C-alpha cells in the first residue's frame, strides 16, 4: 500500500514539475510578463489568506485584568459586547484597551449590576464608542458612580433596558440568552446572568450572582452546560455551589480578582469545587488579561501580559 502511495506521489510531483516548466516556457524571452504573472499569482494567494471569511463559530472573549472587579469584551463576526467595565480607576485602561482593539461601536453593553467594580469604568467605554443596547437590572441606584454611568448612556443617545430572563439576542453568529436578572434582594443577586453560545463553544457569565440565584436558574431548567465559566462573584464561596457547577461542568473557569484583595477572593472552597469538577482555572491576579479565541472550532487562550 505504502509503495503504491509513494509511486502516485512521485507521478504527481513529475506532473506538477512539467506544468511549472510549461508555465515558465510560455514566458520565454518575456521576463517582464513572467514577473508580472508571478506577482499577480502571489497577490491572489495573499488575498485568499487574509480575506478569509470568519467561520460560523469564531469568537473572541477578552477577560480584562481590572483587579478586584469585572470587565470582558466579546467579539463575534465584528459585533461587540462589553460585559461590565471595572472600577472608576480602570477607566483609562479600559479606554485604551478598547481603542487598541479598534472598537468604535459596542453593539451591547451589559452592566451586570450596579456595584462600582462592574460599572465604574463604563463611562470611559461610552466616551470612546457609540453604543446599541445597554442592559442593566436597574435604571436608578443611589450612588455617584451609577449617576455618572446614566449620564454617559444619555450622552450616547441610548437608554438603559432592563432585560427579562429567557430572552435571547444575536451577537454575530452567537446567541446570547439571559438566564437571570433581578432574582434576589441583594444587589449582587440582581445580577444579569447570561450564556453565549457560538458553534460548539459556550460561555457563562454570572456577574456577582450567589447560590440563591444559581438555584433559581437550575429550577428554570435551562441548559447551562458551558465550555467556559466566568466564575461568579470573583470566586467567593457564596457562589458556584456544587449543584450549579455539576450542571455547568466547565472545561475552563475564569476568575477575575485583585492581587491579595481584602475579601480573600477567590476562596479556597471555590477553588476546590472547581478542581473537583475538573476545570482548568485561569485567574486575572495570576495571569493578567486573558484572551480566549475560538477559530475553526479550535479554542486557545492567550495571555498578552505575560
Ligand atoms: Zn463584583
């Protein structure tokens, strides 16, 4: 079998050489025409490589290193969604990161809940980019940081939309489903929880939602199995309960937390639960900003700060 294959490969090689010789002979005595044809061929090849259409299922998720806070940029088929924007102090970092990524328009901005570590930097994003839809669980909250956020939403000519659990929307080829919003009394439990599905890959973002909300989501019977889990509440033991984790069964768990933060996040019990579930844990306090890129069904993590 192997010998036959080698003979065939040899014949193909001879045929290709003959073709190349006859192509070159056509330009005998016309070196300029030969070079021109060669340049055209190379330009065509380069065009085919660089202008490759994105394949359905290609998506990038940037987990930004905003310390003890949350911010993630999702890009799918040129459409963009910013989930949280870090603290006020992260504004210039967020602004320059989005600018470097060439973001001029945000199709969706999701403020998971009204705490500063999630909405503080959003005005900077709204200063840089135009915006489509802005989701937040509330339209009013008693803090200067929230008033500032509302001002910039107004300035952008948008308004805050409070989503409903169960609703879906598209982000390029991806489908985003809202799994929870305003499902508890505490501010953390007002968090918008959403799942992004793109081809065979999925991402679950839970904001700072705690066990109480996780149980409500389980009771609703959604399919929450996800490739990547953005771990709830910076890895606090009040989130990521066993029952919830057993349904999500993530391959990767992302924890956004500050170096030696005063809350002790992530808590050891949460890390133990994630390890028991077999998830690979990536933490912003250890790895900085992380980019998860899915291309042609192949998922890779990049750590630009390292
Ligand atoms: Zn938080």
